[in-house]
C-alpha cells in the first residue's frame, strides 16, 4: 500500500477516514490536529505562560513535544512543564527522570511538586484507601498540586495529556451515570471559578493508538510503566464499550466528542462554575470544605488508628 499523499510506502491505516499514510505524513497529520485544537481552545500572546502537566507517559510526552514545536522563543510564549511526584517507589522516579532530561535538553522550564509536602506518599496512602480506590485520593491531591503550581508559574492555562479515548470514555461514563455537573466540568474550560487555572486537552482529537504510534515514530522518549495501584475496573468497562462501538462503526469516538461539544454550551449554562465556597485552606470548593482537606482528615485519622 502506498501513502495517499506521496509515493512512499504507507505505514498507518486510519479506519475512521479510510486513509493510508506514510510515517512522515502520519506525524504531520497528528501535529496538524493538535495545532487546530490548541488554536480553537486557547488565546495566548507574547509573554504568556502555559502550564503543561507531564507525568512522563506517552500522552503527556507527545503533548509536550508538540506544544514545544508550537510555542517557543519565536512567538515569546513560555511553557512551564509541571510534574508531580506522588511517592510511588519504582514507578514515578524513572518517569520523572525522563521528563527532567527532556526539559533540560529542550530548554523547557521544569517545575516539580510532591505529595510529601502534604506529609504523605501514595505508598503509604494505598493500603489505607478503605472504601475508595487509591486513584481517588491520588487524583484529588495531584490536581490540587498541579493547579497550585500552574498558578505560581503565572500560567494562563493548564494543558493535560488526555487523548480521544480517555475523553470519549469520560463523556460516556458521566452520561450513563447522569452526572451532568461533572460532564459540564469536563471542559475544555471557557470559564472557571476564581483560583482555578482553566484546563485544555491538546490531544483531544488524537486516538490513544495514534499517540503511541506518534511517540514511537518521532522518537519522543516516554516511560511505559504501569502504576501498581491502578484499579481500572469501571474505566475498563467503558473502554470496552467505546472500543466496541469504534470497532463496529469507525469514527464513533469522534462522534461521541462532537455530540458532547454540541451539548457543552447548554451544560455550561445549566451548571455554571459556582463560587459558592472557600475552604479554610483558602482553596475554592463546593460547600464548606474542599476534597483535599476532607481526604487528609480521613487519612490522618486512619494513620492515628482507632
Ligand atoms: Zn506520505
Ligand atoms: Zn481545603
């Protein structure tokens, strides 16, 4: 098979639009879609900073490398790479090493935060998770540190590496649960409550498989370890459903997101970002206490024992 765009041998077939592409044209097709998404969702000018949440996995590294090719000294837009060390021995240190090295080789500002600032590590939290999964605590603490560091860096936006698969699964999951509020908060964010840095997803239109392929074909370094605490039961159920739909009718993942995009203005109107409360820790929250403080209390009580 030949590439649809040049005489080279095709290395990729994209079922959802029936095209065959060589490595080079495949990579530029990925970059083109990322650029389009970025242009659509954010407004930046010379001197602005964009925070980039990077774990060292394939998606966040692909995102960082493409954002670096878009934003650089030429247009005067600064990238601040932000990583969080959750305290997972054997898993996080090697991935952070990849991120650090990539940033220093490519002249990207690197900022790191750590769960140890809150007096804990995921290695100590995981055995005490109780009725929640370790991911529940990890996600809440990680988002707090990410947002805080993005704010400190003066970032106008925070980019995260969620791809088309992640987001179409999240849309389906919240839709099936009838959780419209969470669906509204999924973003990308046009409006957020004060104190939160608006998030956007540069890889939103890139299927997971293409993100991996891009990383391999463009020699983007990444860490492919699996978190020892990852309990994917529910998420996997939706992964199977969405993959099954895509298999039977190619393009389903895209149509899930485009249906969601058409619903977004309505959802945002019905569930505007509330500025209902401020927690005693100073962070915005729903109600009187934020999730971080609530979870820290629970965990401290468990550590202290009955
Ligand atoms: Zn080609
Ligand atoms: Zn709080």
